[in-house]
C-alpha cells in the first residue's frame, strides 16, 4: 500500500468514525465531494493545505508519527 493509499484509507476511517458522509466532509473542508472520494481511494496526491483542511474537520493536527 502506498502512502497516498494509506492516508486516504485513514481519512475514510475517520470520516466514518465521525458519521460524516463524503458530502458532509466536503462541506466542512470546502472541497468538492468528488475530490474527497479521490483522496480516500488514493487516486490524488494530497498537498499539505488540503490535508490541513481535512485535519481541521476532524479537530486534529497534522504531525509526524513513528512508523509501525
């Protein structure tokens, strides 16, 4: 699994944990719903500004963590 796919999968998990639809997450981030779908599928190379918007929607900070 690539980093892009791993990050997309994690965003999808967080979205579901918060009971958000892709449309709701799009609304909270100001991004297009199709864009959210591409991110979650790992089909889009996400920049730091976009990741920051997504993190804000989940009240999280972007940070570096140790690899498992």
